[in-house]
C-alpha cells in the first residue's frame, strides 16, 4: 500500500526486527516478487527501498482481466464506441448510487473519505486517504480493473466524475498520479474551492 518501503518501516509496522524484515524481503526478491533500489537521502549511506515487481503486482486480483478486455474489444468492433460509452455511463450511474447511499449521512469531507476508502478497499483498490498542506489525497494503491481501464479509459473518466459528485461542489478533484500512465498508484488531489 505504500508503493515503496524500507526494511526499517516494514519492521516497525510488523513488529519484527530489521534483520527479520530483511530476511523476508530477500526471500521475496529471490522469488521475483519485489525489486529494490538505493536512494540517497542526504548525508550517509543511501537507503534501500523495496517495491512490488510486475510479478508481485500480478498476485493481486485483476477482475478477470482477459475476458473483460475481450468483451470490450468485441463491443467496440460489433456495436461501436457509442455502445461502449452507454455501458460505461450505465455503470457510472450504478456505482454513483451505491456510493451515494453509503454517504447519505456524511457531512464532513473526512467522513466521506473514510467511507469511500473503505468501500474502494473492499472492491480491491487498497485505498487510503491523507491530508497534507491543506489538500486531501485519495490514494488507490491497486487497480483491480487496470486491464479494462487500459483498454477503455472511459472507466477512469467515469470514476473521477463520480468522485467529484460524491465529494460535492465545495471541492475540486484532479488525478495527479495514474497507474495506466506508469504511476505506482492512482492519486487524486482534493482541494477546497475558494
């Protein structure tokens, strides 16, 4: 969920020694599930960071990617782009209503983000949020529909539109990191309108 971590952070979060964390990390690296790289952070030795490899990412659910992509391609080929747009609009509406119902008693942005991240995590997005320098950040550390979204970016456009509607007109939302454009995650910046 962090995208990249050090052995020290893993040790702290798991309540084990740094040596124990390194042993597990070496095992994962040996199996090709993670990659490591050194990053200089000022004075002293560079720190080693670890992140999931493509093989490691493939261990997370991808919502039956191959069949989904084939169906999207068939819809475009047989019925045209308009039919695909209609399907995405229909899905967008259904998702919006499901989330809107869950948010019906939420008033604060923090409470809305708590509910959205809980629901997104249940759907496989490994979502979290944080506040930094007056902005909120909604972070999706995994995309279970990545193959479909890569084939048809209407899904991503639809999600951004739903987030904007759910958060409300007092805030603007922009995607600042994007998995299908080689980002480590999808990150949305949410700022209050002035």
